[in-house]
């Protein structure tokens, strides 16, 4: 069995002063940038990233090198690189960990991406609640500029590039790429209709490379060490490492860097050290609030894009939330839907109207007023939202309902029969719904 944790992206976190660029340089920082600008052409970087098999770490798992190639090949005198550091998914805090532990690695990754695609400006869009991360990233950009690695004629090459840090205002929807771009442009953060996609027409209608923090932070390693070294960890179709965020009813919470290929059981019981208070694991949710909820008998699924897809799962942002047997499935799903109903931007009808209706239907279960025909309505509504919603929020928000109906329908049935097994739903007397 492979090592359960590795230190690649996180090797400097906790080991350097994140306010001191020279400590980053002393540990090999900016070596990739020097190598790239002095010995590599932009296409060489793209070829190396494509050969590495790096897939986007924000949830969609789109090939990073292919996206870079699209921006590179799109004609345009002005191009941009945008780092999505909004990270509004409940249960996800890995990007914050990277920005606060090693901000220069992200800056270097953005500069390398800018050189590769022919961009002149980069933006780091950070959620407004991340005060400390914003401070550290602004300092990292300023220090990098002061040593001549940002600005005009970097390393005396004909490469001009600068970075600006922008903060969001707390909207979950701005994690969606076009809503983020709209916000950067000073507009209300709402998705655009696609196509065109950002590599063709993104920020201010210019070709734009947009990736999340974890994805961009992988690029310096790939440039420094090569695609073969990157692929030495992980599986054939899921190369490298993944940052996971463990939370919920689990002993060892936090951010962990793991190789692709380990199982969910490894993560829960070895890295996470199991469920506290000698309780049983009831359910885990993978990928954050919009991820699938699965039972404990599915823990042998591998952390691998292909294996998860085969089991109808998505890795999403990398959040894994554990729930023990004291928790009520209906109560959990209702809380998630309340969040999505609040965070919908309201632009499209399926999401704007669908999420409140889903909440109301699940609320009926929690009150003991649901009837068997609720199942047909839930199935129809979730399918409509998944197929017709404009962006990923409305398409993914029904997933907790879909997955719990698949794996925990018996608990829905119990609530129809006026019984909450956990004894925590509303209007309860001794576990029975009145």
C-alpha cells in the first residue's frame, strides 16, 4: 500500500516564514521560474503540464495542460490568468492552508502559467472572509515584485507580468468561473451563458486561464522536476497528490496531502483515526456541501477519478465530511438545501425556484408531513435542476438529495412513518414525529 500522506505541495507549510520571500528561495523557491524563463519556451511548459496529466483540482477535473493550450492558441494581444481562491464550499479549507503556509508557491505558479499562455496580468480572487490569506498573498506579490520576479522584463527577458489580489464579498456563487469573472469586472457575481468559455472569451472578453489555488500551485513542481517525477505518485489516470479536508465526526481533522489511489477507508480510519466516542460511522459526504453522501460500506472506493466515476461519485473540491450514527440524514440534507437556497444568485429559474422547493419537500419529511408521492416530485425536480440549471450550483445542489435517496431511502421511509431514528427532527417526542 502506498504511503498515506506525502509532502509535495505542503512541504514548506509550517517550515518557512510565509512573510519572507528569501526563506522561500532558500528552499528552492522560484527555481522553476528561472528555469522556465531562461531555458524553456512557453510551449515547452504547456507540453510538460500536459504530459504530467495534471487535472483541475477545483472539482471539474479538466486537463490543465489542455486549458493552457487553448488560451495559448487563442489570438489576442491581451490575455489574463485568474486564480480562483474563493473557496466557499462548506467543509473545504485546503486553498486557505496553501495560501497561509506557502503563498509564494502560488505566486510562482501563476507567473509560470502567465508565461506559458502569453498573459500579461494575473488576478488572485480570494473570498473576503480570508483576511489573513489576503494579507499574506498581498505581501507575497509585493515581495516578489521587489526582487524583480514581477513587473517588466522579468529576469531580463521579454516577459512582462504582474499580479493583483482582489477580495470577494462572501458570495458562494463566485466560485463559479464566470460569476467570479463578472465580479472581477465590477458587476454582480452571476454566471454567463456558455459558450464561449473563458479560454476564448473570459475576463473583459479576453482569453483567460482560470484555475484554482491547488491546481496552479502544482505547476512549479512540474516545471522544476518534470512530468515523470510528477506522475511517480498517484495512479495512471489520476497523477500526483490531492489535498483533502477532513471534518465532521472524525478524530483527526485537518488538511492532508495524499497520493491518488488510496481508499476512502484509508482516509477515514488511518489518516482520520476513525469516529470519536466509540460511535459508528453512518455516512460520509465527498466533495463538500454539493457532494454525494454515501454509506460506510462504500469506503473501499479509491481516491481516483476513474474509480470514483465508476461508482457514480465525484471528488469535487476534496472535502470529506464524516457523520456518525447520532446524525439524522434528513436533518443534514435540509441544512444543506437551506444553504443552497440562500446562495443561489437567482439568474436561472431551475436553481432560483428549485432549491427552495427541494428544501420545502425535505422539510415535510422532517415534520412528519411527507407522503409517498413526495418521492416522485423529488425525482422530477432534481432531474430538472441537474439538466437545466445554468451553472454548477443548481446542477450540483440536488446531489445530497439524489445520493441519500439512493443509499438511505429507509430513513426517508421512517420519517414518512413518523419516526426519526436519531430523535432530532422538529416536533419530536422521544424520537417520534408528532
